[in-house]
């Protein structure tokens, strides 16, 4: 194998493929990147079996071939080389030479035949979506996935296509995030994509261009122009989220998102008790009082609201409210309540394509 390419393009491709290399596999080959040189391009593949990322870059291929190089070492070397052209060539069966200006490295490589092949996916197009739209949808929901593995299905995001809409849903037992966008597609399908996969996908998606998505019974293929991301899907039945979201409410609070976020962030500083920070909301006719107290002290915040319905006292883990208020882009929001022990729904006044649900903490006197 022998090829020449630009350092910057090679570094970018390595960075993309490395997102699939976790470093946790017991198989040494999966600590590496597979490099394939053919037809004026280099293909670089990283994989941990569950997630594989393949990306391509232009190169002057003098001799075709393939090798597996240690992902971290190879990436570190390329990153620190001068911004110039790089020449990489095989010396013998287990080593390669890197030359860039006056830098000269010899590296041991692994046997490419030991690298696992990518799952075969029939790319019958299911649907296409704008990269920016998908990126925003993932960011709007992924914060609500479960972090512990006790219910593996909840560590992923439900990806649902139906009624000419694509819906993303995440929930962890304490909160739910729902985001929906219209698409011009008549197909219906649903699958649960691991949160770990979507965290990497968000880093690769751009603000322009289209992404093509294909599903099989076990995998999703996310196809960008020069990059393919293949991930296994989570097995099991996702919770029927539509039955969780209340359809009616007894009171509605009309509030400014930024003001509410600032008040809650300040109140949470004093309310910290271990890993949680409890805050209490006293909802009155035209104002809301936010209080918190712990061994550290007490805090009282007040802000103006518009209330439709009865007064209410309710408490929350402040982290859950802060997470969703930071994600929402619009300033004018609604908070819908039914009682002090039932979920609160948070929606935008202008935008009905997302819904957030958060469970309250039961107060001793409720």
C-alpha cells in the first residue's frame, strides 16, 4: 500500500472514524482503524461492533492495499505533523512508513483480515432529512435518555416515522422529551437507537446538506455524502409514550423561559443535597415564588407569570427543569399542571413540534 494525501483531510477523516473506537473492547483489532487504499481514495473505518463509522477522503493512491493501525497513536501522530502532504507506504507485512516534510515515522500495523466486516445493509431508501433538522432533533431529546443500564431500552431514543412525520422520543422514568418534524414520506417504522450512537452522530452532522437513513431489523445506516454510520438497534419494546403524556390540565402558567431558567439556576445553588437539588414552586395569581433550602442555607426567587386556573404548590429536582429549559430555544413557554403529584408539561407558545414532561417530587404535605 502506498498513498499521498493532505494532512488536514486525513486528520479530519481519522477524527470521524475514531468516534466509533471506544477503547473498551477486549479485541485488540478494535483498538485500530482500518485503512483501505483504492481508486484515488482512502476509506477509514472504526468499529466497536455495535457502532461502525466509515469515511472516505481523496488521495493519490500509488499502490492499493489495506492495513489496521492503532487508532490513538496514529491519530496523535497525524495531528502533530506539519500542515503539508503526507506519504504513507507499507515497508513489509507488519509495518508502514509515514513521511511528512522532515518527519519520518515507522509504525507497526495489524492484520486487516482480522478486522470485522461491516453489516450488510440493503440501501433501499427509507427517507431523507435535512442534517440540521436531525441534529436539532437529537439535541432536543437525547438529554432525557436513561443513564443506568437497568432498563437498556431507555438508554436509547425512539425513532418513529408515521403519518408523514418523524418523531424522536427519549425518557428515563423521571422526564420525557418528544420532538416531531414533518417529512415528505409515507413509510411507517420505529426503532430504538442507542444514545451512545446518537451522541457521536450529532458531532458529525453538518448545518447544511441532507442525510439518508435506512433501517433493517437490527441496524440503522446513516449515510452522509462521504461518511456512513452503522449502528445496531436496541432490542425490546419501547414504552408507549403517548399514554404517558396528559391530554388535559387544570392550570396553565405562561412564563418567560430565560427568566425562569435564571431563577431556578440560582435557587439550585443553595438546594444541593447530595446529587439532587430540590426546588419548590409556589404558583400564585400573577407570580411564581421559587424556594429552596438545605444545610447550606435558603433562597427565595420571584418572577411574574400569567396564570390560568387554581394556585398550586409543587416541587421538582431542579436539574431536570434546567436541562429542558436550556434546550428550548423560544422565550415564551407554557407549563401545564394538574396537581402537585402529576407530571408537568412544558411547551412553546409558538412551536408545537416538541413536548417535555417532568415528574414532580412529592412534598411531605401533599
